[in-house]
C-alpha cells in the first residue's frame, strides 16, 4: 500500500474522531471531556486536517506516479464519507437543512452507481472540475458552519456557511447532471 492510499485510509479513520467532538450523546454532553463549543472547534480542525489529506494524497500520487485502481476507487468514497458524516451530524444539531443533505447524498449515490457499473467494464471515471468545486464548496461550508462563521461573524451577521452550502447544492445538481450526461454511455449491459 502506497502513501496516498494510506492517507486516504487515514481520512476515513479521522471521521469517528471528528464525530466524537461534534455529536452529543445527551443533554448536550460529548463523549470527550470538552465543552460543546470547544468540541466544535476541535471537530473543525479534524475536518480540515482530513480534507487536507485528500489534497495531499492526490498531489503525492500524481507527483510520484503511484496512482492505483484502489486509490481511484477509495479516494472519492473517503471524501463522500467525510462530507456526508459531517452533514448528517449537522442535521442532528439542527444546523443544516435535511433537504440540502438529501440532494447531496442522492447525487453521490447516482455518481457512485455509475462508477461501479463503469468499473465492471474496467473503466475508471475520474472526478471532473465541477465535482471537485462542489466538494471544495461543501467542505468550506461545513467548516464555516462548525465554527459559526468565525471570523466573518465578528464583522457581519450573514450565515456565510449556510449560503455556501446552498451554492454547493446547486453545484451538486449541475455536476451530477453533467456527470450522468458525459458518462452514461460508458456503462454497458
């Protein structure tokens, strides 16, 4: 197993750590001995660190020429697990719309289904620019929501994280449509 794939596995392993610092088990109490406010900032830090492993594993894989089929398959799954876990946690905290998350998750199921069917025919479909922009926007939105729009909240009271989340929903729909349109012919019966 090469370094980029190890970083991808690390990203997956960071998800439960993230959740420990954000999800209360009852009466707004976390499983870890920190206040919910402190937990949010630690969770945001863990989320950012996990997101950076995505950037790092891609850079290393391309630079060292160690792109693998496992990496092409597992990397987008790790990204989706991270983002979807964060979004579901934020639904539980009543901080994001379930509608937004349902749209995001639906697109991911459709895209992953196409990838699996294409892989059956030994075709690997890489993420496109809009898909990457969607993921980036989702990740920034999640971080801003986690830290309650700091430092922007010190200057303006606009819910920037929420706005970015809805922008990511628009990108989700557009990139999902584009993905299906461009890749549906790569699926053979």
